[in-house]
C-alpha cells in the first residue's frame, strides 16, 4: 500500500513531462 502511494506522485510527474513534450511536438509540427 505504502509503495503504491509513493509511486503515484512519480508517475504523475512523468505523465506531466510526457504531456509537455507532446505539446511541444504539436507546436513544432503545426
């Protein structure tokens, strides 16, 4: 249980970074 809670914030940060990269790619492509 504790490990899952600790992993969640890290996964959220990774998702945010991935979405930011996708947004940058979209701007470059457009």
